[in-house]
């Protein structure tokens, strides 16, 4: 595991070089939060609640989702993997005892540590303006269950990005696939509208899709939008999806290598 620890440290160093990128992203996150406040403030105008949730609960949900993405979101891993394949950089990993998935996961974890630090900084700057409008539940079990839910969410997000990156074995350009994936994940992940506000049948179907566990599920646990039984059942489904997607990633890697031609020095 020492080689992956070194990959993690190298990832930290390389991401710190681009710390201004994370800083700018955090800065725009603040304005995104303002836009959410204005949009949902207008939606709640004259209403005590929507779907059984108050304005404070909904605003808290979006704050948690935004901060959470800094720690677990796969921002550009698919492009990095596709570039490794397209530029032939993948060849070096084929000649060494390095598991590419684990290597990339180590680099992903390092990037999330750096972006998470900037996310917390953005939150610290925003809290003085929004703290009176937020409402977090106080049950201790929510934090206990949120930790594995967030870890599984990170694995799911990374595995999906990894699989899309591996499409470069078959396609010269993967941007179209990535944009389509992001659109689906953004909506069905609950980043546009909390999924519990959708029609019941749509919510029931979405619950069994992997996108449900990319943002909404851990966010719903932390912010109190779902109860203990729902959280425990969700963890089981989320664990199954994590295992299936890691397996899919390994399968896609092996199939892709059959199409790969390593040329040059």
C-alpha cells in the first residue's frame, strides 16, 4: 500500500499547485448559494412549507449538498483518465505492479482533501450570513450513518467517472458522454430539486438508481429529510451499487485493454 500512499501525497502536492482553481470554485460557490437562497425564497413566499419541509430545512439541504460535493465529488477524473489513455500515458501503468483503479482512487482522495479544505473555507465565509436560516437536526445517529454513506457516495461517484474515462479506449472524444452523465446525475442526484419533492412514483424509482446515492441520500440523512429506517435500507442499496460499480470499472478496464495498442517509447 506504500506506493498508493505515495500517489496520495503526490496528488496532494499537485493539487496544491492549483489551489487557486479550488479557491475560485469556492468563491463562486458562495454566489451559487445566494442564487439558491433567492430562488427558493421566492418559491416559499407566503408558504410555511413545501412538501412538509420549511424554507430553513430546504436551504440547509442545499448548503450540505454543496459542501459535500467538495469532499466527494468527481470533478474531472473522467477527463484525466481519458487523457492518460489518449496520450499513451497509461502505458507506464501496464509495465509496473500498480493497480490503475487504486492509483486513481488515491489521487482522487488527495484532490478531495484539498478541495474539501477550500469548501470548508467557503462555508466559514458564508455561515455569518446564513446561520440564522439553517436548521440541522440533532440526532447523533445521523452523523454515525452519514460517515459510511459519504464514503460509499465517493466510491460511487469515482467509479462512474472512472468508467466514463475508460470509454477513451473505444472513443476518441468522451465529452458528450460526460455532459449527458452530468445532466442526469445533477437532476436524479437531487442537486437541482430535493428528490423527496418529486412525485411519489418518481421518487420510488429513483431510490433504486445509483444517482440517488451520489448526493441526495447522504444529504437527506444529515439534514433530517429521511428517518432511520429509510437510512438503513438506503445504506444496503448504496453498498450494493458501490460493489457493482467497482466491479463494472474493473470489467471495463479489462475489456478496454483488449482494444489498447501501446505504441512508442
